[in-house]
């Protein structure tokens, strides 16, 4: 009975074990964790469904095939076999060989004897959780390190915006607002920033929670003394659980920069539009991108209308670039290129500057069109001025040359006339040689007149000026004028009445008149024509006198003019510029020194000259002289006396031996003793030794080593009362002005004759 009972009990226990094993297997097979089992020698013999789905077939040695790092698998096996439990994370391959993060719990199952009978591994896939942790960590790092402020509010009561409580603030809020997370977290929005309610901020945040719609706004100002005074841009966005996130940035600096940029843009645009030149910014295809307002003023085109057009369409009205296009050249040279062009009566300069990119190629161009009409006019005026200046300099040089020639020629004439005078003085009235000597003297005087013209051209001729009537002088010369002109020319007079007088030399003024009338007759030639002589008076302002005069006038005031016009062939501009050069002539028989001498005479009279001429239409020469209030008659009493003889010693100083010889003979003929010196130094030495004997010094002005002016100063230092007469071929007026107030006794014009010398000395020395 007992045996039966034992058998029955055994059967019951066996069924129970089987049932338990079945239940265990069912629970393991259907576990959500991947369960694998291995024998004590490491051979894999069991895996549940989850294991199969997760890892697939791992073979007999999963520690070598399933683990990404087999060393980890072997470490797990050793730990479990040593009787321990291994729990940790391991990198393992999935069924499709993806790397998974697995939470592994491995242990050994032992029998009653303590022997390891099976190794069990429970695998939980935590790859997703790990990724979430990584992402969460990333988000945490971002929120903790970004310069953007972040607040999280929880709306505890969705119907009450006063229950917005701050649950999080990132570290950046400290730098942005001055309040750190420790200052604001846990408090309601109204507790933290009471000033925001007046701006409707809590209400708007609560609305975000209710509507789940994000909002953003600029220029949030907290208006709280604890918060840094700045402008913020805010983004409010909904979060789960009645949460609202607030991201904000301090945009004060940005707004200041934006404002500065706006101001700079306004200044740039204002400057851009204020420039007188039309400026276009162009792309590399030569299309206009921006044009300033000068485009409207200069080219009569709306700046907006030409945007997108090619530059050649606007400037040249063409369908392609012109051959000399500066942009085409700038594309090649990578430097500024320019050109000038004339449109109607206006001149323009086109300048192109390439905008070079980092690659060294043009990205676009700055195209500038400037109106240079005024500059071109100034350049033309400058060239004309330079031409006139060059002409004046040339004339000045020629004047100096003429003066030098006349001076030397006068010395030669002095010898000729002097010897002829002495010879004539010795001959009886019935001598047949008197006629020859008289002809010599007359020829010499004509040569002296030519010297006078040359000196007049130099502006240093002898001028015997007096007050005279210009109309009367013309009438007195009329008969001579008519004999000098062509028979086919008609001479008309238009003489104004009651003209003011002028101060001048009658002979030289007649020379001007004769010269101009003869030139007018020559211009008419063999054709019929008219020569008109006109006179008048006019008040001249500085502006009137400023332009157009070949000989520049003096001060503004009343001028009396004489104008000689003709209907002859006229002259072109180049000819007009040369007619006053010595020896220049447009006539086959021209002998020169005609109009050049006229210019010198006008200069000596402080007059002015203007020439009007047009080729094929005739010419007009207008000569102007300063008016004087009244004419005064001068009575000249001759001091000449053919019987006068003087007494005393004269020191004659001249570097020309012929002058010393003839002048010595003339002085001796007048009963005077003569001492001679060939230069200023010798004269000073002689005067120092014979000062008590010398009654008068006849001193040449132009000498080498020590000229007359320096010699005069030296003589005055020796004897302040020295009596000196300057002999010169230059005008007495010019010499007198140079020695004004210095004690000069008189001047003597070269070449002088015996009667002239006698007339002067009779007023300076006692009669014998």
C-alpha cells in the first residue's frame, strides 16, 4: 500500500514538474526580452522568439558572432562561469547586422550539487532609449550653451493667465536680462516681470497654450529696473502639458547696426544722387543695375527706366558697344578706362572702373558720365592764353632785339651824322660839297627814324608827347593819306566832334595812321573797296578791357579811339596772331617792322589795340588812347645859337671809340675842353682825380663792365653835386623815369647833331 502511495506521489510530482517546465518554457518563449541559453562549454542551444527576431541565427558561439567586440562576449562568459552575474550594456549585431545597444543580464543556473548546468542571457534592446538619451543630452547642451534665452512656463490653470509659472530657464538668460535661473524659476510671470502685463505679454503666452499656435514679436522691453534695458525679439511656441516655450534674443546691437546701416544707406544714396556726374553700377554683361539722379539732369532719362538696359543703348543709342567702348577695354585691362565724346555742343567724359572679385576677374563696373564742357572751354582758353603768352614772350624778345639793334645802329649814325655836321659847318655856303653832305645828313636822319621805329617797337623810343586833337591830326594828314592808297579805294571819314584830347607824339601817331591806311589799301588790292577812318570816345570798364586786346589797355576810364576798317580780303585767325611780328608780312613787297612798330608806339602811349578780321570780309583795327581833360599849347623856345661857344671841361664817357672821337670833335668845336673815358670804371677814376676841373659829365647809358646807371651812382658818391647828362638811344622819358629824384641834369637823345648838342649845352654851361 505504501509502495503504491509512493508511486502515485512520484507520478503526481513528475506531472507537476512537466507542467512547471511547460509553463516556464511558454513564458520564456513568449517573453519580450530576447533569451538565449548556452551549455557550460559555451555552445548556444536555445533562443526564444524575441531573440530570433532580434539577433537571428547566432550559431554555437554567440560570444564571437553576436557581439560587436568579441572580447566583451568572452568577458561575459568568463564572469558567469566564475559563478557571478554580469549585467551591463553591450554593442551587438542585429538580425540585419545593425549595431544595437543591448542591456545584458547573464547568469549561470546550477543543479543541487552546485554544478553549472546552463548559461542564461536576457537581452533587452535599449537602442532607442539610448538615442533618446543622447538627443536629450544634446538638447540640454544646446539650451545650456546657446546665446539665446529660453524660458519654459507651465500654465497651471488654462483659464487664468496669472498662473503662468516658470519651470525652466537656461543659463543664457543671465547675460541677456541680468537675472539668472535661480532668480526666476518657480515664480509666476507676474512675480518675475510685473511690467509685462501692461504690454499684454502674459495674455499672449496663455493664448499660445490654448490655441497651440506659435507667435513672435520684436522690440519687447521689460520695463523693469532689475532687467537690463534692451530690445528683445521673442518667439513663443506651444509644448505638451500646457507648457509654453519662450525663446528670446537681445537685438539692441543688431538694431543699432541696422539703424546705422539705414543711416549709411541714406547718406550713400544722398551722396550718390548729389554727384553731378551720371553714375551707373553695372553688371558684367554691361547692364545698368543702379543709376543716380544726375542721369535725369544730364541725359534726360529716368534713372529707374534705364535699369536693365545696356549702357551703349543709353549713351550712344546703338545696338552694340562702340569700338572704343571703355568697358570693353576695362574687361581686358582690369583698370580704369575712359574716353571723351561730343554730343551736340556738349562734351562728356566717360570713365569706367572695374569691380574686381576675389578670383581677379571683374564682377561689374562703375560707369561715370561727366559733363566736361566747361573744362574743355577752360582748356581751350588756357591754350589760347598760352599761345598769347608765347606770342607776347616772343614779341618781348624781339623787342629787346630791336632795341639792341637800334642802339648799335644809332652809334653808327652818330658817327656819320657827326662828321657830316662838322664838315658842313666848316664849308662855305658856296661849296659844291654842301649838297652831298646835306644828303648824307638827310639819309642818316631817315635811318634814325627807322631806329626810332625799332625803339618804338621795343617800347623805348623817343616820344615827344603833347596834348593834341586826334581829329585835327587826321585832317592834317588827309592829303598824304590819299596819295598813299590805291586809286580804286575810296577813303571815307567819320570823325566825331568835340572829342577829348589825347597826350601823344604827333609824328608817331601819324605813323600809326599811315601804316594802318596803307595796309588797308593793300588788303583791297586791285579791286574796288572802301577804307573808313572813324574816331570816337567811349567809357571803358574793366570787363570791357579784359578781353580781346592784342595790346592790353591800362586802367578803366575814357578812351579816344581811331578805327581804320576796310572791305579787303581779311585774315584768318593764325594770320592775325602773326601780323605784329617784325618782318612778317602777307604782301610780296612787305618790308617788315610795320605793324610791329605800331604796337611799340601804342605801348609807349599806354594805349590799346583790338583787331577784328574775317577771311573774305575785311578787317578793322581799333586803336585807343587815354583821354586827357584839356589840351595845352606848348611854346618851345629854341636855345640853339650858331654863334654860341662855351667854356669849361666835359668828361665824355662812351664805350664806342667812334662816338668818343666824333663827340670830342663836336665839343671842341663848341670851345670846350674834353676828357674821355671808355667805360664807367675809367670815368670814375678820372673824375676822382680831376673833379675840380670837370664842369659836366656826358655819360653813355649802355656800357660793359659798369653801365651808365652804376657809374652815375659812383660819381654821386664822390661828388653829390656832380652834373651829369645821360646820352642814350632810348626815350628821354624812359631815362628820366629811371633817374627821377637822383640829381640827373638832363638827357640827350642819340644820335644827336652839333646843333642839338649846342642847344643843350648852352643851357648848362657858361658862354665863353
